[in-house]
């Protein structure tokens, strides 16, 4: 397998998941600004949409979209129990989390990274984003992870997108349950390995 990523981007989620799964893979940096790989290859030739993540399988099949990729990875190693079994209510609940993070949090942060976003609109975006994070914080009460006491592939996605708060200087320290979740995630060996590989920590 080959994972195309950009340091600190949403591709950190499948990067962590691959380490959790213990699957052999190659990590290839695909900077979202230049879209040029280290060997000079134009990333648009690999993914016409130009964004990460992209997972290339050994047979050349390419998968895009983080929530789909992490579920595929989890299903390759069912013994690791990184996701509930397909067809179960628990699996649908985990997919609900992945969709929520994708549409309400990930896309909620996106306008804040765009220098062309008007300041007054950013205020509206931040207000909505903080309300969503408050709800997540409430859901994490008395829970170790999003699905309860068991880690799932939804957790690296939440960890990844909430990392962006610090980058944008948004104070989310008041969300105690979310802070505890992030602390638990940050010390997991797979998280440490992926973040070190991306140059996010030493």
C-alpha cells in the first residue's frame, strides 16, 4: 500500500490508522501547495482533484476520501477490531461519526484556512464550529473514545481535525472531555509514529 499525505492535513487520520492496523505501507508526501512529489511527479496525475489522502493498493487501485479509506484499512485486519463489523448498528454509528466529522467539523474548519474568507464570515463560521465542538465534548462525557471505551477509526479523524484549532489559534481548552480525549490519543504509539513521520513532532 501507498498513502499519499500532506503533513498535518486530514490524511493524518489514515496515516494513524495504518499504524494502528500494523499494515506495511509507504508514505508519500504530496504537498497540497505545490502538488509536486519529491521525484517531481505532478500529484494531479495521481489524483485529479489534487487533495489528500489517497491510498494506492498493491494492484494499483486508488481510494480517495478519508472516511472510506480508514474503513477499508480496518476491514483488512478484523482481528485488530478497529471498526465494528459491517452490517451492525455499531458500524452505522461509527459511520455516523465519520460523516459528522467530515461535514460538520472538517468542512467547518476549511473556510478559516482560506485567506480570502471575509472576517465577518469567519466569525459566523467559528461560532458554528464551536457549537459543534461543544456537542462533541458533551458526547465524550464518561467515554474514552467516540464509540465508548474501545478505540475505532473515527477517533484519529476527530484528533486530526481538532489539531487544527491550535494552528488557527482557536481556544478549545474549555472543552474538558475533548481535551482528555486528545490527551489519550496523543500518547498512542500509532499517533506518535504518524506524527513523527510527518514531521509534526520530534
